[in-house]
C-alpha cells in the first residue's frame, strides 16, 4: 500500500535542517519575487534568513487570505469527552502516568455540555478524548456523534488514530473532519516522548491521514507540537505531508494548526523555543505556500497574539475553550489537558474579530448542499 511513508523516507532530518539554516538573504529575495511558491521555496521562507522580511511576508499573506476567504473568520469550540488515556506522553496532562481522577462523559452529560455550547452560538464543534480504546473507542465516539449530529453543521474530532473502516463508520454517522497531529516528524524524538501505548507506534500515526483520505473524510487537520523538536524542520515535514495528501486525495479539504507546548500536569520544558515572531513567520509562509489551506489558532496563545494574528492568514479560531471533560457545565474542576492562555468569552472574541473588520462564520459549508446527492 502506497502511503506518505514512501515520501517521508526520501528525506533526511539532519540534511533538511542544514539546508534550512544555510539559506541566505539573497535566496529569500529570490523567492519573494516569485508568484508561485513550492516546497523548496517554503524551506527558504521558514529559515532564519527570512526573519527580517516578516513584514513583506505578512502583507502577502494578508492579501492571499482575503482573496480566498474574504473578511471572514470561522469560530469553533472544543468539547472534551474524556481524559482517560492508555498512552504515556511526556507533555500531556492526560498521560496514564499522571495520578489524576479520570472522567468520561455520559450521554446526559454530553447533552448538557452541548446545550451550553449551542447557547453560545456555535455550529462547529471539535470532539476531543484521550486515547483509551476500550473506554472511548469507536462505539463510544459513534454514539457521541449520533447524539449531537442534529445540533451542529460541522462535527470534527481529535481522538486516537483509527483504521480506515472505522473512519468510514464514523463518517456515516455525521463526522466531517479529523485532526491528527504527528507531534514531531523526528522519529527518535517521537519515541522519546511516547514510550508506551498505541501512540508509541510512529508509523501507524504517520499513515493515519492516508487512511482518512481513503475513507473520504471531508477535511483533514495536520500539525506538529512546537517545542518537542526544531520547529522549522517539523514544519517542512508538515508541509510535505500536506502537499502529498492534496495530490493523492484531492477531493479533501485540509487545515493546519499551530500548537505550542503549554503548562500541564507533568511538565516538559520545550527543547526548542518558538518565539511569537517565529510563529508569525511560519503562518505567513504556509499561506504563501497554499492560499486554500485553512490555518487554525487555538486558545493556547495569548490575547495579544491572537488579536494581532487575525489579519495575517488565520482563518479559524477557537474561543472560551475548556480542555477538561465536562468543563463547560458538568465538571468545571476536572483536570485540564493543558492550560489555555486566552480566557476571553465568545462574545469578547466576536467583538475583537469585528473590530478588525472581519465577520464571524459559524460553519464552513451547508450540510444540505454537501448531502444534496
């Protein structure tokens, strides 16, 4: 079976790193004169040499984003269903090594959380669980989607990687999008941070977007967790993954997220620091690479950063997020997966977006149209 792994194996981490850090100012100027950006150019735009050109990158990113998405920002909200997990992940509050009280929402608790979320105005929900196949496996997720599918135009999920037939089953229940982050594309570092559990299988996780593409999932979300490894090299691999998927599963939509390590239960210090200016550079580079890809920003980031990133290429943003199961109404004190930084409520985020000349969009397509056939 052909998969991204074949493409992945053509590249060497250390060689890529050398190439990125060897980029010159002249190389950057050459790329900025181009109208169409490819993967080699992306490598140039995420280099240290491109940092002084961040203003030009930002202007081009803004223009391309408005051309494709107009003056709109989509809003979504995560709903954590469970913090039970069978994996050891050194950076996550849900890791099985953490002695915490575990909680998985019942049907009635799910519906209580949904009622609160609907009152806030959301039509796009992201379901999140820890990775515990027996407790929150496909039957549990299928039931949760079935419970809420009439309430939302767009149901996404971020759960353990599944097999193709399982994704097909969930798609039949109303699942539209799946987010699956590789965390890091550096295999040795990946294994260091995932020593036990199903998630320790680097290649199974790497092949997950292929299974999603074959299952016909409407949208696939990619990303790396910045702080585990060199963000520039991880971002190149993410872009490589994106381009591979677009070529092979061209009917599917794609999004990129930008999680940075945040405080949690059982801290891991970032191996490589990613500055705010680095993240701005990266967001703009992705937009220049692909004017159609959705770029998403979570409440991990600060108020000030999120205010300023709105007009630089981001198309989707969360608000009022709770990263613990039942965090909205059922169990506000249960353990968070990580600490959020921007704690403003939905109305405040709406007003911030409007103050910058943008309109909030609550969903990204009409279910009645996509199901018309």
